């Protein structure tokens, strides 16, 4: 049987994945770190389009964590060519320590496919942690509600679970 703590953890994780690991998301706190599976490798570029070249020992500077919600990640995954984002935190660190102004961070959209796959895997882990009692509680609802939760769609919910519907069901059952 899942504990209230596990259900709360799952609920928070759903909110973070759906709305993003952003300060504007009420589920985000100072204690929460962006999961490692949301890391992408790319290149920092200045306003003139020049790539920041770094020695191997500073390779970590060429990584960032994507904080976007799942729907934004899905849209970015469809991008042709490199994905270009602003990474204010790393831009500030680079400016402060290397005295170089970077305007953007570029990476391949292929990395996002891996992130979405990792989110699906984490969903499976989270549901397993909730245990069969919670899953049975969710699936014991009426047929319309169950069909809304368990569905096949060619996106993040493609493993057959609509997180939004599941979250509404869990919240309504408490």
C-alpha cells in the first residue's frame, strides 16, 4: 500500500514534469533540483554566432538542464536543426568566471527524445512505488474516468497513462 508521502511525492513530480521545473510553478521549491535525466549537452554561442570553446576540464559548462514542461519538450523535439535557448544561469556563470558574454545555448533536438523517454521511465518507477493499491484505486473509478486515464496517444502519455487525468483522479479521491 502506498503511503501518503509517496502519493504526495508522485503528485509533486507530476506537477513538475507537466508545468516545468520553473520558479513560477508552485510545486518547485528551493530543495528540488532538476533531475539529471533532463541534462542536455550543447554549445554556448555569443551574439555573433561564435561557439565558446572550452578545455576538457570545463566540459560541464557545455551542459544544461531543461526546465520546460513536457508539452514544451514535445514541441521542441519536433524542431528541425539545432534548438536554441537562453540559459541565464550558465550565461551568468560564464560571464563571471570566464569574462565571456554568451547569448544562447544550442543543442540537438535528438537529446529531447531521450529526456522524454527518461520521463516515461520515471513515470513507470513512480507508479510502481505507489503500489498496486493506488493503481487499483485509480482503475476502480467509473468507465469514463478510467478511459480518460488509460489511453494510447502518440506523445508523452504514449505508455497509456494520461498524467493530468490520473492526477485529477488521485486528488479527487483524497
